[in-house]
C-alpha cells in the first residue's frame, strides 16, 4: 500500500509530464477514499485548470481546500491565490 505522500508525488509527476488523464484518475481515486484531503483537492484543481481548461471545476476544488484548512496553512494560501487568478482571468 503506497503512502499518501508517494501517491501525491506521483500525481504531481503525471501533471508535470502533462499526463492529465492519468493524474485526474489517480487523484479521483484518492478523493473517492477520502474526499477531504486538501492537498489532493488542490492538485485536482490544478489538473482541471491546466489539463482540462476547466476553471469552474478548479474553483470548486480550491473553495473546498479553503473550507478544510486554516488561514495560516500553506495550501490555504496557495488555493486562495489561485482562486483570485481564476477570477481575474475569467472576468477579462
């Protein structure tokens, strides 16, 4: 059984290789087992945004990250800044 960190690394690797279908399938597997993992939701958002040009799907994931985390947490800050980037792109 691979550790969560190893799976996250694999998802990041797939995303970096632009293998978005595989990255999405793997991150969905993780979230099927536990839908409340902020890091997985954050990665899924990026896969949807970069790989599938789906800012609204990404927005849902980023918002969920914000609900699950505290202001000071790194992933919270990342998700927050990504959301503002989505909003500025979409409103142009």
